């Protein structure tokens, strides 16, 4: 049957009562959007991948101050050296217990000293993978103590400096320690010039600081030499003890 005959038959049937003919074409089609949806999803996936790649590259190229420290997991050479390092960590706990607690800032500093002794003891007593994380805790606790001491000595420290120190602390505790230790040294020197009673304490502090710095560097260059680290603990403890004189 031709299309013309079909058209005529439809026209004829439309005249019959009760009959309604709907138009139908065998060539009709439905528009599909599957290809469009696929292209849209593909573009979204590519954009998300590019964003993740950009963030990863940005994080990899971040400045050194925002990179975590490389913690050494080198263990003590012997049980005797471990015992010496743990024993020389305990003075920081006693210094924290004896530190002046005149106000909130001095109380926080005293408690942070106790934390240094505990963190150092745990680090030297640890072994395996845990040692790496406890080394970071040890460094971070020392840096936290220098911030607390700086705050206890000077309430007027710039808020920006304190906020920046807190932000950088988890990534670069050694840099934070250096900055606030330098501020403490300046404050100690100024106070000793005004107060003759601090002269002796300041002289002892200078000698212990020089000795502690030398032992710290030697421990880094000669890691196989035993008891250098324990000597650094003792020198640092003497220096901390003289700093407590500033808070009295």
C-alpha cells in the first residue's frame, strides 16, 4: 500500500462517527540526550581532575617553612645511652615544678617545661616507627615552651608574631624555637643590665647556651658518638634554670 492510499483511507475513516485517526509516522524518532550527558559528565570529571592536580602541585611547591621537619628515627646506641638520655630529661620536669607561677602565663610556661621532660623521656625510651612521631612531639614541645616563655616575659608581644608562631609550629618547630629563644636572650641581656642580681645568672646562662649549642651541632655531625645528646640535655637544663630567675 502506498502512502497516498494510506492518506486517502485515513481521510475516509475520519468521516465515520466515533472514529478518530491519529497521525503516525514510521519514521518518527525521539531525541536522546545520552551523548550530551556523557559529554557534560566528562567535562566535569576533567575539571575536577585538573583542580585536584593544581592543589597537589601547589602543596608540593609550598615554601620550606610550611613543610614538616625530617625527624630522625636513629635509636640510641645502647641501653646505657638510652638510660642516660631519659635520666637527663627528668630535670626539665623538676624545673617545671619549681618554676614561678605568679600568673596564667607563668603557669602555662611551667607546665610546658614538664611537658618537655615527659616528651623527651618518651622519645628516648621508644623504638620502631613510633620513635619518628615522638621525635616530632619532642621538637614541637620544645618550641611550644619557648613561645610560652616569650609570652611570660613580655605580655606586649605582637599578636601577629604569636599567631604566626602558632601557625608555623607544627611544620617548623626548630625555626619557632630559634626566633623565641633569640627574643628571650635579648630580654635576659637587657634585664641583667638593669638588675645587678641577675648578672651571675646571665653569665651562667650564656656559658650554658654556648655549650648547649656546640653539643647540639656535634650531636648532628657525630651521631654515633654516645652521650653527646645527654650532655646537651644537661646544658639546656642549666640554661632553663637560669631563665626561671627572670620570672621571679
